[in-house]
């Protein structure tokens, strides 16, 4: 799995109706205040091991400032929430040509299942998790606080 974590003071997502180009009224816009906005990419090799490791690591990551301005607090310590967005383009390969290849991204059925299980694993860690809609065209807005942006790649980490 590949995850881009951004520490945010606020983040939101809307779904766009691909036929009309207007906001999809069947999707209730989701938003959070302080917390993490996660872009989550899944490969066909990802499963329970990667889900569990990432959920634990993200829930316990200490990137929020304490009273001395040091990154020493977790999302639990600050009462933060998570906005999780599925993002197959994290597996874009740009080595050849000018158009990315996405063959490394997980097959949609598998990727959706893993993304949903990952979100449940975050909830099991005691986090409030809001999500976009898998496979949809979404408009995502955020205010990156810090800025703090961290990349997790379980393949690179050997997980």
C-alpha cells in the first residue's frame, strides 16, 4: 500500500456526478477539522499484514506539536479525525512516455475491499474516519498544517 498522509487543520471531499459535472447529490459531503487527510493506494499484493501495520503506525504517529512546539503528540492526543480517500494514481509509473501507467494499482474489487478494511482498522484503533467514494471523481480540499506530509510505502518498507 502507498499512503500519503497530510496533517491538516481541515479537509473535505465532495463527489462529482460524471455525467453532469455537478456535485453528486447522492453523496453527503464529508469534512474534518484537525487530523489527517490520507490518500490511499492499494496494490494486488496488499492485505491484512499491510492494513494492520499501517493502521497502528498512523494511529500512533506523533506529528502534532506539544506545548513546546515539538512534534510529540498523536492524533489521539489532539482529538483529531481522518479523511480517507482512495487514490489508485499513487501507483502511476512515469518511467516511459508522458502518460502514466497504472498497471501496479490493485484490481478495483480487491483495492476497494482493502481500502474499506483499512478504514475499519483505523476505526478499531479508536479513530473517527470519514471517507470519499471509491472509484468516484472527487473534489478534495485541505489545509496542510505545517506543512507535514509523510509517505508510507509498505513495499519499500518490506511490510
